[in-house]
């Protein structure tokens, strides 16, 4: 008795579409989180990001992550919905 593959060609196409959507969501979240992080580092409120001793990378990392994860949580569902819409429309 022949076993049917778990992933048919259609399922592989959908999986690749969703992986690509996640990559796009990650790239957008990274770019959007980098902008306010750089602005905060450049403005340097209260001297917490850098001083004469150099950059305080812990504060930079915390600022980046505090922007990255909420943006990713907003971008990922939108990217998945868009990818699914395009995949269904393609037929």
C-alpha cells in the first residue's frame, strides 16, 4: 500500500509562501525597530546610551528589542494574511 506524502505540491507551495511571509515580517520589524533605536542612541537622553567610555550596548539592545517584538507581533499576522490571500487567489 502506497503512502501519500504529508506535503503535497500544494502544501509545499503554501508552506514556502508562509515562510517567505515570515521572512518579510522579520525584515520589516528589524528595519522599523532599528530606526527609533538609532534615534535614541543619537539623541542620547540623559547619557544612558553612550558616554566617554563608549556605547552601553545593553541599553541599545533593550531599546531595540522593546521595539522589535511588538512590531513583529503586528507585522506577522498581516504578512501571513497577505500571503494566504495571494496564495488562494493564485489558485
